C-alpha cells in the first residue's frame, strides 16, 4: 500500500485557484480562469485513480443478470478517467514537473493503445465485457507499476522535500509565537501581469524573476516595516500562462502594526510599481480574509490555537502544491524559503508556547 502524503480535494482546489488571475484594479476582486485550469481537475481524477488502485480499492462487481461481471460505480469512474488525454496534459505543463502518478497513468494509456484497448474506453458503444477487459488491463498495469520497489522509492524521494518544507514551516510559526505575543500575518501573491507576459512572447526571463524578488525582499526589510518584521515565508510557483509567481506570508510584530489590509496593499504596490516598473501584479489576500473557511491571516495572539493552526494549514497547502505540479528549475534552485527568526533581546515575560497541529 502506498503511504504518501495527503492528496485532498482542498489541495486540488488550491491548485485550480492558482491557475487564475486576480484583477484588483477596482474595489471588487475578479478572478479570471486561465486555459490550463480545467487540466487541474483532470490531474485530480488521474491521481485519485492511481492512488485508489495502488491501495487495492475494488473496481468490478458481479451483475444481477445471469451473473454477468460488470463494472460498478468505481469502475465506471475509472473508465471515464482513462479517457483523459494525459499526453495533452503533460504538453500543457511541459515546463513543470508533474506528480509521478501522472507518469504512471501516461504509461497505462500507452500500453492500452498497443493492446488496442484505448479505443474501447474512448467509445460509447463498447460492450460491458469490453469495458471490463479494458479497465482490468489498466488496473493490473497500475498495480504492478505503482507498487514496485523502484517506483515507491522514487515516490518517497519526490515527497521528501514537501514533508521537509512542511515541517520547517510549522516549526518556524511555533518559533515566532514563542517570541511574540501577537503577530500580524499577511498573505500576498505577486507575479507579472498578463499584458507584460504577452509582450515577452509568453517567455518571462527567470533571472529577472529571481532578481526582482530578491530586490523586493531587500526593499521590504528596509521599509518602514523593518523594525516590526519578524519573519516571512515564500513559495515559488510556475503556471503555463501566469509563468513565475510567488506566494508570500509576512509576519509583523502585532504590538507595532494592526492595519493588515493597508500594509498588504503597500507591499503589493511596492512590488508592482517600484520593483517591476508596473510589469507586476499582486493579490492582497488580507483584503477579503472574512471569505476564507479557515482564516490564517490578520492579527493572531500566541494563545489562539485555532488561528495558529489555520496559519500552518494555509502555509502547508502552498508547500503541498509541489505534490501536483512544481516549477522545473535547475538543480539547486529552491521553490520554498523562509527568513530566520530574530532572537529577542530579553526573554522576560515571554509568552508560554501553545502546541498546535
């Protein structure tokens, strides 16, 4: 049985949302879905199928008419999933590393094509017996491919960095609240505008992205927020249309600042106008924090366990996006980073640590 990290519906929702662009020019926020957004849903169906099969979920049943074996509800779901053109999906995300489960599925379809079974799953006129044969072939292939020692070792290595980053993020948040009684938490998404990306013929220079982001961090550390800046976490993403963009969490001393929406906009404008010369764009997550099911932004006190858990929850879903699709960067380049944690000059009156999960 594969014992990998959790691939929940919420993770796929976050990934789909990452394939949208926010227009923040007016008082209202409008989300525009990009062409690749539907492919995230295809990705979700593929990964769920491969994981279910690898974990030995039943896929066939004996029908009530003459004991004829036929696909049950799960089997018919697999039949529909097998119709997804994985080659097209891989082509759309050609500059990304996709989940190894997608690779297994792509090999399944290739093997089915050689066995003349792909036409069965793509047909609406196949017989019950033909459908059962096709899904049985796919299931047997997946069980063999996804459960052999080589694949399991590869999958473990693939997930190791995600687990490591999640552990690092949780410890970072705990350390911050051990040193500060209140933190003002900001979340900001920054990237480049579609008109700019189009002007570059859909090819944004990664060196510019890296340089701009480093300049942004330096500018933030030197801004009026410098004495209140307790730490930050960042996550780099890449989309077929949005190209490179960052998710950023910033932690400020809550005794020095309370205006999270204003500061979020201030940092966004810093990125957009000063750093990128109006080539950039941003989304201030604090602006609509009341819309989040689990709000992990705004003012949070050290003893508000639920809110601290929400901060970790939000951060970990950014980290877990790498389980689905991650930027295809040169070796040694990071997709996740965080600042250090400043030590207090004095530990007198330091709040007790509250454990959260």
